[in-house]
C-alpha cells in the first residue's frame, strides 16, 4: 500500500519540479552529480523516504534520511546527511531491534562559472560524498577501511561535473559527469549524463503558473537510468521531489530553502 501511495505521488508530480538531491543531501539531479550551485548564503534542510533500491547494499529495506546543506560562498557547498538504520540484529542468542543512523559529510567546489571566457562554456564543479570513514560511529578523516572497499563510507564517491543551461521551448539543464567510487556495495564508476527541463509558459493563467513550477529530470548515473520530478511551492522555498529508481522504484523527498542574505 505504501508503494502505491508513493507511486501515485510521483505520477501526480509528473503530471503537474531542483536542484537538491534528497538521496545525498547535496545539489544535483536525482543521483548523478551536476555542476549546478545554490545561491550564495543558501541554507537547505530536508529529508525523504528512500526505497532500498536507491540505497547502498547495506540497506536491504526502505528507510528515511534527513540533511542540512549550506552554500557558504557561490563556489563552496557543504552538506551533512543522516540515513536511518532500523532493523533487527542478533546480539548473542537474542534478536534486538536496533535504531541508529549513518552520518556523512559532503563537499562541492566550483572550479569554473558558466559563461566565463565564452558564453558557451559550461560550469564545472568537483565534489565528494561521504568523505569520512567510521561515519556511523562519529567518523574521522582518512582512507576507507578495508583498503577502500569497506568501512562505513556507504555513500562515498568522488566526481567532476559540467553543466550548461539552454533556452528552447522552456529551460533546459544539460549535465555530464565522471563518477569514481571504491565501494563494493555502492559502486558507481564511469560517465554519467542527465537532463532537466522546466516549462516556461506565458503566465497568463493559474494553470500555466502551476505548470511552470514543474521540473522534469532524467539521468543515467553511470549504472542505472532514473526519472523524476520536482515541484516548487511558495516561491521555491519548499520543494517536493519524487523519483523512480531504475524507472520503477519510487522514493519521495522534501526540502526547505532559506536565503540568508
């Protein structure tokens, strides 16, 4: 029943669009990174319901996450994300209900701003997710445990991404990235591509204004093809995002955006 409700939410959004990835807590498309950046001094906080197929192999069940994200400067973004463990585990001969959370830090740095030098040049960003190991116990900086394939850096990845925005019967974002990860249970290595589209209808009616708040997204994240949508409420301060992982497994998130200046 829960999956039916989530799927219905997604279909409603697609019929009825963001930049924040509620799966990672950072700016991006659905799962693939992009070179989009939030406005200077932007504070985001949000969370979501995550299907197990949208998660590393450590999670064999659906769960929730929440995060905070701050863009200190137009070229620097930092995020802190918590993903919930909620499972039954064996402690000796007893089965114990364990509720805990994985905590991870992410960072993104803009190397090149879109339109610098020539109008056609894209924006370029480098970034990393889950850069601390031992994150479910607090974390410290260092190499991933187990020679880079184990430990608690479940969401770890490094990337470089490029983004170019175009106007053609609406507003398009075209994205390309190269992703690198040594995680066994969440291994994404190779090129990723994606696109987002937002309508730009004349705001002559309420329907047109509603449609113009929709953003549609599709991507190949170096392993899977995913589709989704975002809808912006209240002048973009509240955003609801929904996705279909591998075009069939639904997840839904919401985030709130505050500009500190």
